[in-house]
C-alpha cells in the first residue's frame, strides 16, 4: 500500500470502508483499475491547465491538422493521423481548441486510456475517434451505477441545472470528473468542490429561480476489465471488472488480498 499514489490510496481506503463488495479477478486487475483511475485524474488536471476554451457545440474548434469539425460540433479524427498524436495535441496546443464540457469528458477519458495502455495499443483499438458527447461513445464501454456514494476518483458524474437560462443550453448541467479529496473537474468551471460547481451553475439560472442545481446519482466509468484485456491483447467479452465465481482471487476488504 505504501507504493500507491495519493489518488490510488484514497480509492482503496474508500472501497475498504464501502458497504459494497468489490471483487477482482487478480491483484493485476485491481492494480490496472487503480492506475487507470489515476491516469484519468491526471488527464483532467492537465486539461484544466491546457488553455482549452469552453464554448457551446456550434463554436467547437480544433487543430485542423488532426481534427475536422462535424456539423453537430464534434471533432472527427482526420485520415492518416495517429489517434495518440491527435489526443496529445489537445494537451500540448490547448489554445487551438474549444469545446463543450461533454466533449471535455471524452478527451479526458481517452487521454487517461492512452497514458495507461500506451500508444501502440491505443492506436490499434481507437482508430476512428469522434470527440463529441461521452454518452454516445461506445469504444470505452462505459459502465453506470446509480449510487453517487460509490463514486471514486476517475469516475464521471453530472450536475443538473433544471432552471438554466433558456438562451444558454450549455449551462443545463456540468459533466465532471471526480478528482478525489472532494474535488471535481468540470470544463468551463474548472477544478472545484461540488458546492462550488453547484454555485456556479446557480448563477446561470433564469432570473428569480430558487431551484438549485444538484448532483445526480448516476456515476459512470470505463469498463476497466475490458480495457485491461485490450492491453493484454485479449479482446474477450468483458464482465465489467466484477467477478463472482471461482476465478475470484482478490477482494478489497478481505483476507484474499492485502496490499
């Protein structure tokens, strides 16, 4: 446990305290998830510092060498471009980019996956990138639970703003990456607490509204076991990182596996 980063240690300690039981196929499966979550958190912090601008979909822009803008405001990978180069360019040349908060979540998740899997694996499996809305993205195999108390660093959550100003649909809510220690990253708002994000959204309500923005219960994360199998060259059907049969040899909070 002493070799874990602060983010990884926070995840382990929270899962040990959780009423939920988290079971893994092996110590390697747990280590992979911890590393992936840490990489996603690092990517969120890096995107916040990159200089990328927040704009509604109709004003999306990017480096034209790597990306072409779609009619819905997404960024589509150009032919002949390595996916890893295109993702890394966003973080190196952020001031050339502008997009909505949902697109920012996609960028953060891809960067986390790239850094965890390496360029060779990433370029093999993520060839036709479209940066648009993470809810429509399928190659990350996003998994959802309806319990915000079980959100961990590297997860995606959503702050809903039901009384947003009608002329500003981009402020109907905020997609956010859980960073740990009570902090979140939401593109357009930045790194803040849940209370800070809610306060920022409340400033975007219709005049006179008393209906506050709030954090939804739904929590999302990539299918870590699916991604681990990609990294090992095994494109087998995933079980979303949760095992219950005789293959179980590692379990947080039990004597099966101690870190």
